[in-house]
C-alpha cells in the first residue's frame, strides 16, 4: 500500500523543520564508538562496577565480549501498574545469563500515580516528575557499564520521562518492558456513574470507595484508556517493545515469556550483538509520526500532545500542535475504549488489539512501514500477536482478520469517525486542544457565559451554593506549567458530566491539563499562552461570552478589543501548601509552554567531539597508570 500523500507531506515538513537539530543529535550519537563503554574504565572504576556481582558475572564483566544490560526500573509496590516489576530483575538476569550476557539494575526512577494525587496538592509535582525521571534515567546510565538497556515502566509521566532519558544515551539500544493491565473489574461506565452520583450528593463516600476499589483491584495497569495505556500503544507503534506485549496481563506464562524474549532482543541489538540498533537512530521522524497516528486513531490521552513533543525534541525532532491537528484530519478513529466507549483495554485486546490497529493503518497508507524496530526491520511485524505453543515456546501468529467486537474496534474503511481524536482550536484566547473522540456531534460547539475560577474545587462549591448559571463555560486559569506545574484537573469531570446529563450545556476552557481518561465534556485544554505568562485568559471576566467550536477550530472571547485593552489582568493566586512544591520552583520558572512540551530541562544537543576523543583515550587506573 502506498503512503497517504498527506502523511508523507506532514512527515517531510517535520524532517525539514527538524533537520539542523536532528543532524546535531545524530552527530552526537555517532561520536560515541560502538564498543563496550567499560573498556575505557580504569581498573578501580570497573572493580567498583562489578563488586557485588556473582563470580560468573564478574568473569564476563572483566572482559569485553559479553554484553551487559542496564535495567532502569520504576518499581514500587504502591503503584499497581509497577508492582509486578518487583521480580523482573531476577528474571532478566537469568535470561541474560542464558544468552551469554549479564544484567544489572542500573538505577531506579521515581514513579508517582496521578490516580492517587488527583485533586491533591501533590499533583503540582506530577508534570515535572517526567523531567526528573529523565534525569534519573540518565544518572542510572552514567556509569559507562552498559551495552544495552531495558526500561521497566508503564504509567503517565514515567514512560515519556524514561524515553527522554534514554534518548540522552541515544547510542545505546533500548527495549521497553511492560507489566500489562490488571484483569477487568467493575466496568468503567458503572464506576463513572457512581462518581457522578457522588458529585451530585446522591451517593455516599462508602459507596464511592467500594466502586473505586472494585475497579482498581489487582496488580497491573488501570484498565481504562488513559495516559498509561496510551503509553503502551505508542511504544508499540514506535517499535520500542516487542509486538503485542502491551496488554498481556501480569503473572501469566505469556507475560514471563515476553520478558525473557525482550531480554534476548536487548542482547542481540546491543553494541556487542549481531543486530546493533541504537535508540537514537530508531526514534526518527517516521517513528514519531507513527506514534501520533496511533494515538489519534485510538482516541488516546491528551497528555501526549505535551509528552510526545518533548520526546521528539529529545531525539532532535521538532513537532507542534499543527502537526497533530493535520494528522488527525487524515486519521480515522478505529477504537472505542473508555472514556470514549464502554470497553476497557482487556476487551480491546480480545477484539484484536494494537496489532489490528497497526495492520489497518498500514493498509490504509497511514503509517510508515519501512522503519526499524527493536524486533527487526518493518512495522508489519507489529500486526502479529504473541502466543505460547503446547511446549510453552513463544511465537508470533497472525492476528484477527476482522474485529472481534465492532463496538470496540473497527477497520479503516468502517471507522467510528473519519477523523482522529484530537482537534486544535484557536482564536484571541490562544491555542488549545480538544479531545473530541467521546463527544457527540451536538456537544462540540457552545457559546455561553464564563464562570471564572482559580481552583478546580471551586466549581463544586458554587454548584452546592446554587450560583452556577444553567449553561456556562468554566474558565479555570493559572493552571499552566509556569503557574503551578500544570496539574491534571480530573476532579472537575464528574461534576461537569453530571450537569451535562441533566441537559445543561457546559464546557471547560483551561491552561491546565485533564486526565488522560477525560473526554465526555467539551474541553479546551493546555491553552497557551497561559494566564501566568500574559495570556488573555487572565483578562476574562465572569459572564463574558466565550465561543468554543471544536468542529470549526475556534476558541474566542467575545469581547471587543478596546474593552480587553482597558482591562488589567487578574493577579496570580498564591501558591498552595508546600508538600515538596518549593523544590520545583526552578522548574516552574524555566518551563516552556505546553505546545513546546512544558519542558523544564534542556534537550539541546551539545558538541561532544572532545568527549568522544576522551572515550577513545586509554583508561587509567586509580593511581594514574594504564590498566
């Protein structure tokens, strides 16, 4: 199938725009010699690096024949999605040894859960945790001991952070190893109804907790299609994990077999392997476009309109919201998963899963097939599903020829909608994104008076007081990266959904973020410029008429220019409780806007020619003599 001409044109303009930065990035990768980095460690350095290893591993690490795999883990046992990683290092070390290699846990990265911090003060640390994770991943790899890497991470900021950190060591191969989703519990729709009843004062806290606990009930990723599960689909679309690995449940023989196979591939693509595949070369413009197309075709998380901008930048690639919007215009919506439908990821997997989506998009010319992946050449490999034969051996078989459940998954010629799940809206208020995948056509346009708030909980207080107009647009400002770290605003969605169910016309405009599980109510999010950096959002008054039209791409404050010029911007509200907030003051001050990835760290490639020369210099012992 020939490539779609618009896809080709969008990719070409990204390549042209990115050329200078990408060339510098690739030059930095190429400057690092393809050989074991530990070859250049002094004897004292190397001895420190294997001091705690067993005798067999020490023998292998003393030489430069056996690859050494660095494991970067986001394990903690508070997060259900990451708890299964507890036993992975032992399994990986065993699999590496069987393949003639060694493996070491290089380091850990923090892993916070937005599901726990939603509506809490700690949520102000969430977005910047991505950049901390990137730095922590880089620190983990700083010891020059590794020939290939394995990343154990699943959730929201964790995968983008790990990928950004991994790309800073782009000369090293990398394989991402997931943990899989928990088995299905109470349906997401049933849980949402209890949330809305609680927001309306019609359900008790005990009833709400019982519903939540019946949903989030076991090890594994939450089963709705939020940011965590969007991460997994994007990684597969980029060829950074094994085909079909994303949605295999934890604790199953297939899950263990895939982890062993991922270890073997990390050995084979290592600097000492027979299929060397540096991450920085694999993540090119085509891989980024493939990830975005799959995001749009599946109605994935809005968070990735921020995260994948940052990921691309880490690889020397420049994308923006125009690219995402234009890709959405040519990408059909193939998936209905909660919140865009009733199904969870387990039903999606049974219906055909990511392999079906990739095959349909490839056949429609909407993905770049001629890319390199950690599994080998060509994205067509990712249309197959992993299975175990009667002897327990792992193999990949052809996926379903037709969707197993058309209410969940459809082909490109029978799509739910002809366009993807995200739209760019813009006007005098700035630029923002709307997730339309879950919005009925009649809910995609509203003109209504503004209800101006500075705190997501204020809307519930005003509802309880009976002071909200029948129809309105909630304008929640000072929620951007510069103001307070851009926390997710998921606490708004049950109330807005409840009001919408009553037949009231409501919407949201904010410079903050919504949960990756959001989408039921018309919402213009990630608005830039944000209120704290001179955005017109700071001049909106209570009762001003606001027009939000997702179909036409319009976001406008319907107030004449002279009146707006005479208005003073609202002052930024004071910061909240500390709970670590002050430690991120520098991040808030330095953060770029949402369209530029909300980055608080530098990703500019540096001239490393001097460093490359040093890498080729003979190693010195602790006493200064060559060893």
